């Protein structure tokens, strides 16, 4: 677990496999550092799950991070260079695959049963995700989990991202400790956790 030394992060990109808990982690992190939380899914998905055109999506992202303090969550390759160049810290939730699938299953069932509204009036379709198809979150998790473990280090090795402080968290326990550590660094007179 890395220590928070130097300035408290103020522009943080949170990445990880579908179901790793990016939004669940990013929301309290944004609160701790008094930053805007930017959920990339909300900028990408229109009504009826209509995807934003790449240029429209990048414009939305650029507008959302045009402030001093922010925390984004998501893995969209169309916005990755823009976000990573502007960020000072990248937090990678790199949990074991069984953990990710368990969390994804629990989240998908909860959203489906409760009929939770997500972005722009969209709702989770459990059977659409449970059955094998290109729109399935479970299929996407299987397809991308190990690929990201290979490609993220390669991408982060590029000179344009050398400025990033990279924090790779491998369990929810490490994630909770990181939130606590950042909280203490951001507000030493009122420790978090």
C-alpha cells in the first residue's frame, strides 16, 4: 500500500474491470478530496443505452474535467488519453477475477430487482447481461480482465503518462485503506476511518 506523500491528489482517474467497484470507490474519494465526481458511463450512455458519438463523448469529458479537482471512473479508450494526461493520479482497482464476477453479479441483481434507474432513464437488464452476447457485462468482464492487466502497464509506460502517480489496489481492503490514508492526508485534523 503506497503512502500519500507530497500533495494530496486532486485529479484522479479510477480504472478497473467492469464490476470492480470503480464508482463505489470514486464517490467517497471525490468527497474526501472535495472534488467533482465524473461517472463516465453517465456521459456515454444516452436514453435506451444509445452510445454517444466519440467526438460528443470526448467533448463531454473535456467539459466535465475542466475544473481544478475531479475524480473520474471508467475505462473508455476514447477518453483515456484526455483524462490520463490531465490527471495527477491513477487508481487501478485490480481485483482477482472471482471477486470481480461476484461483485458484478451482486450489483446487476440488485439493480434489476430494485429497478434502479441508471443514466438517462436506463435500467439494468439482468437477462441481457446473463446470456452470452456482445452486450453482456459478464462477457465484457471476461474479455477485458486479463487484457487490461497486460495493456494498462504498457500504456502507463508511455512518456506522456510518466507524470501519473499510479496506485494499484488488489482488494477492497486495500481500497478502504487507501481512502483512509487519503482522508488523513487531506484533513489531518479530522482523520477518516
